């Protein structure tokens, strides 16, 4: 069963004077039930916008987002509200995602109240259960968000997301605002919940190390498009796209705290999403780019297994050599 | 810090105590001496206005002594006005009307301002554009003149005067509310509410408004003061309810005799001054208590 199926999702924003920001430009992926799907990319790659569109917190310009059998991009009113039970969001900044004027117990109970789940007493019991599940004490229910630390707040955010027994949780960089020590706690909590409840995650991050810890499948986004997708093992042991290689080379090794191999440093910035280049969007920063790359856009092509890459030169010897050099020293999935 | 005895330290910690945002504000406010002074003056004025008329029973409309008697020269300690009415009785009875108009006009100001600002800030786009043009229209009208026209057209009753003041003074509240809504509607907790199925009405009134409330409370408090001043201004120009005794009306009535009997305008003027000052102190205190960081930066 597929928990979430996204087909050719596009999210465009008007930028004034008739210009359009192509934040997400034709993204497709499937998340099988009970798995975690990591969407990685740098700032501005459109990963968060894609995730918010999946939870219908941003309206999609085109494409389909199927949650189970229903396409939620066209639902309205009560039907959408019912669908929201099945897809919940954990936000990036735990200091901004909890209403400062509400007691945390009420915050966690709110989804149940709004969706009229059970009796008030049952809701209260469920809140106690959720607090225990995420590692908080039920007697902390009456406190306000400002009385908690960042990690505790993120636990409250997770408890809120779990309240309605969702099938899929969109995690929008849930640990990037936390200390490293706390990051591990939250990631372990998410991993435990996934195993215990059979949850599926759409996990957004700019940090490959974080994704490596939790995700079964990974897609790398660059400027609104997926450039490579595959299982965790495929991505980490045989990255096909030069951009993925550059990202992996930047993951610090656990032993030294430094990059495990010589880092592939990218020059310059991504091009503007208002006027993306006609060919490969990465061509301007790619060391292997040819004239062909900057003229013709590569399409995402399967290379075996679940692995797919959008690069004209992925199979060329020059790129393969770089891949081998990288994989020798890199941490394996 | 006192040392905890080993035997006690081993027992379970007491359940944590909830500190609500409102309680924090009150704790900050209580430490602010000038704000507390303002609060006491204000409470005293309200108390006098409420119970004063039944303790000091002189009729403020009746001629009780020689006209224009200076203070301290009769049993009417603050003297009399040009009709021989007791000024002290006027002050005690006028407080009710003045404060009622101030509060009523401020409530109206906040109601209109918050509604317009909330709609503009939340929905944005065309709604925002339209509402902001309306707001600008009201901003460019000369306040006093517009209020005078309204009062003259509909008659100088208490309700009409309050409504006129409310209609001319809601614009800054609307702008402030809009700015707060623009800021807060992008917060993650608003997105989170939406993702758990909250509708627009809930987002506006139950989620964003409570978080936008702190600066609005300050503005609401201060607008009571400015409404009282506005009422005094209208009365000074002769636009007051002839059936209601207010401080502003006392000043307006005694205005022609200001050179012969300054006390006729001085005492009601002082009463207005004291009330507005107290309200300002409370408003500033609230502002500091609500935004403690703002104060540290100064």
C-alpha cells in the first residue's frame, strides 16, 4: 500500500510584474506505508514548499497528491478536514509552532476537539497517553509552551501530530532548530514511533546525516526538481548525480567530525527559480557539465532497482571515477 | 539559595506550576510604581464617580448659592459656577458621564478597528486593498470637524457623541491590528492549526487575535483617555448632551466666564487631566509589562 503518492506536483508563486517563481516544478514520488521518505536539498530547493503542498498548507499549482486513494489537492470543506486526520505536520521551529497563549495540554487536545473525536473525557485520556508516548509527564499538561525547552516543545509538536492517528506525518526539518544532543533524542523518538505505530514519514532536511539515520528512501531536490532518488543504501553507496556526490562529500564522518573524503566544493549559487535555465538546472555549477547539459534538460531515468537519476553524464567514466573516489571513504548506508 | 535537606531532595519534585502569559504581565505591571499609582488614581476616580453622588447629595443642576462664588467662601468648598451651581457636585456627578463616554467610544474604536484590521491583515490581497483605502479615507478627514458634523446632524446625545468619537478614531487601531495579523498569520502555529482542520473564523478570532491582543490592549486603554479629551473638546465647542452633566460640559458652560472665575474651568479641567494621566500611566505600564524586552533595549 502506498501512503502518499505525488505526481508531477508544481507550486508556482506570482513574483509581481508577471514573473513566476517555480518553487516546485514537476516533482513525483511514492511513499510506501510504514516507510520514511527523505527529501533533501539546500535552501531554496523547494523541499519545504513541496512538503507543505503535500499537507495542503500551500496550494498546488498543478499535479496530484494522493493520500491513500483520494487526491487531496481538489478536496474542499469538510472532506478536506476529514482528510487532514490522516496527514499531520511536525514543524521546523518548535518555538514558533506552538501557540504561546495556550496550555500545552490544550494544544495537543486541539486536533481531537476540532475533529470531534470521542467524548471530552476520552480526549483528555488520549492526551495523557500521547504525553507518555513522546516522553513527557501528563502533569505538565497545564504548563505553557514558554516553560519548556526546545526539545520538549518538539515532543509536544510530535504529540499534537500523533493525536488523530495519522497515516503519514510530514516532518519539516524537525531537528534543524535543536542542539545536536537533542536532535538524536528526537530522531530516536521518531524512529521508535515509526516502528511501533507503522507510521510513514515525509521527512524534509538539508542534512544528509539526519536523513541517513531515519529514512528508507531518499530524494535529492535541486531548484524545484528531484535530481536523484533511491533507497538509502543506493544514495549513499552509489550516488549517481554530481550534486548528490557533493552533498555526501559534505557529511562529516563520525570519527573525525570532518568530511570523510575530500569535499567536493560547489561554486556559486543555484540559478533563480524565476527564470530557471533551459538545460540541466545544475549545469552552471557542475564540474562535469558539457554544452549538451546546458541545452537539454535531463529527465529522471531509472538505473536499476528504485534508483533513478536526472543526469546526462551519470554513466560516464569521469563521473564514475569521482563516485568511486567518494564511496571509498564515505560512511555507508 | 537554601540547601535542600538530603531527605527532602529524594522525594518526587512537586508538580510544576503553570505561569500563564497574563499572570506574567501582572507580575511585571505590579513592579512598575508609576503604573500602579495610575491604577490607584483611576480606581479612586471610578469609585468616587460610582458612590460619590449618594454620599454628597447636592444636586449639580440646582442653583444653591450666589453665582461665581470662589472656592472656600461658602459651604460649597469648590465654589459655584455662573448659574450658582455647586462645582464639587458637578465634578462628582460628571465623572460617570465622562468615563462612560470614554469607555463606550473606546469600545467602539476597538470594535471597528480590530474588525477592519483583522479582515485586511488575514485575507490580504483585494480585501486588504479595499479596507485600507477606506481606512485612509477616514484618516484624511479632519477628526474634530467630522465628529462635529456627525453630532450636529444626529443631535448631541450621549450615544451620538460616543459614536462620533468612535467613528473618527478607529483608523490607527485598524492599522495596528492589520500589522499584527500580517506578522502572526505566517507563524507556524497558525499553519499547525490549519493542518488540524481549523477554519478561517477560528484562526482569526481564536488563534491570531489572542496573540495580537497585547499591543491592542494598550491602545484600547489609551484610547479611553483620548476619547475623554475628545469629548471635552466637543463640549468646549458647545456640542454636549444638555441632559447630562460631564466634565467637558462644565468647561464648556463656564468658558465665557474664564477671566472672572477661573475656578469654573480649572476644577473640571484638573479632573480630566488627572483621569487621562492615570489612564496613560496604566497604558504605558501595560505596554512595558507586555513587552519587557522593548524596555530593556532603551
